[in-house]
C-alpha cells in the first residue's frame, strides 16, 4: 500500500469528525501493523499551555487503532465502524510535543477477536519515543 497523506482521505477512514480528528496520515499498513501520523495544529483542541497534552496523545493513539480497523473495512468496501476504548494499560507519556511537530505512531496488533482489538502502541516525535502503552478497542454493535 502507498502512504495516504491527504487528510480528507484519512478522515474518511475513521468515524471521528473535526475538530476531534487526531490522525491525518497513514504511512504504512500491513498484517497486524499500522503506522499513522499527525501534524499538531496550533488550533488543536488538545493544545494547552503551548503543548499537545496527555489526553491528545492518548486520543491520537486510540484513533491510530481506529485507523487500522477503518482501513481494513475500507479494503472490504465498507464504512469505518464506530468503536470505543475498552481499556488503556501501561501508558507512559515521556514528553509533550509542540504545535507544528509531527507525531508518528506504530500500532502492533497483539490479538483481534470478535470486534475486540488489543494493541501495543509507540508514539514518536522527531524519532524520539514520547509515549507508549497498550490499548484495547471494541467495535460498537
């Protein structure tokens, strides 16, 4: 697959809508993996005190998982499904990025079963790891 760098196309692959979209690039997709990106806009709703806050990073991670699922549905010619964060575990946020910086997030699927996806996630900014964790998402019925 070729990278999808057009924000409007990426947005069509997830159920979230502006101003709550926290992914704007799909760099790579493979069996059980996805690499997403976000350029942090100064007007992003999670920019607080000149930094992209913890909630924004976690939401970016969750939407990266949604993008993985949404792209799978797209390949099967179906609409992006709605889902929920089932759990967040071992999240470690090491640094808060600045507006204008680019996040690159790697999603590695540990298990996928009956609409539940368990993943390990690492987010980098300027190639430096700024966050990691494990997340479980559940498709809405």
